[in-house]
């Protein structure tokens, strides 16, 4: 998909808290053709909710970080390729 920034249909979206809709394409090109549409929505309730979610997430488990850092520095940290591959496959199937 190529985006023409200098085309007459390219517009800048003003910043604001209301719902903005941007649509591209021409409805006269072909009747019944699907039209691409994007909606941006931001309100203080969702921002507040996301902020409280982030603030309530667990803090860094410094003891784990220190243990792993020490293992890496000592050269004793071992990677298990089979477990890594399994975790990659499992994450792709979700």
C-alpha cells in the first residue's frame, strides 16, 4: 500500500479528545466497493484506566534480576534451545 502524502485527500488530524474519522477512497469509483475507514478515539476514562493498570503491575523483582545478572557475568547462565523453540511455537499458536 502506497501512501501519497502530497495528494489532495491527505489531511492532518487535529489533536483533541473527540472521535475523529478519516476515510480514503472514492465512493464513485465502483459502486458497492468497500471503503477503508480508520477511527481514532481517546478519552480521559480510558487513559485513566490504562494508567491505573500500569501503576498496579508488579514492581521489578530485583532478586531475580540480580541472580540472572550474576549468572550471565559468571558465564554460568545456560540457554535451553528446546525450551526456547517451544516457547516461540507456543506464542505463535495463541
